[in-house]
């Protein structure tokens, strides 16, 4: 099992001109992901079997979880249960740190 995951060894995936994703570390049971967003970026409403916790590293985001909308900013954390519909709008350029359990294998392809 890998013990260290060095930032410079991780790969950036450009999701669109305003969104980038970087898988920072993962095992079979969990995953740590950095999402960088420019103002106006949209994370379309979606759902997945994974539990998710998200910590706002920088910026301001409008988060929608099952039609409950909150504005979150640096230092805020949110929890998304398995199979809950959620999405986001980036209001001010920023970064999110996502933790998934189990790991999002779809992010590894």
C-alpha cells in the first residue's frame, strides 16, 4: 500500500475551461480529491453511491444538496450522504477538498 502521495506526481484532469480535478490520494476505501474552480463554474447536479465530505479551501460556492441551498466559503465543510442529488456554482474562484468513501473508481480512468 502506498504511504505517500506527492502533489507534483498527481495528474490534473481538465473537466471544462472553468473546472479542474486532481486526485490527491486514494485507497480502495477512500479518496482525497482537489477541485479547482473559476468564477461561474458549474458542477452539474448529480448523485453517486459514495459518501462525500467537502472542505472549502478557498473561494465562495453555492451548494445545492437535495434542493437545500447554502453559500459556503473558506473553512466551511459539508457532508453529502450516499445517493443524494447535489451540485454547485462557483461564485468566487476557489478550491474544494473532497473526501469520498469508497473511492471513486470512475475518477481513476
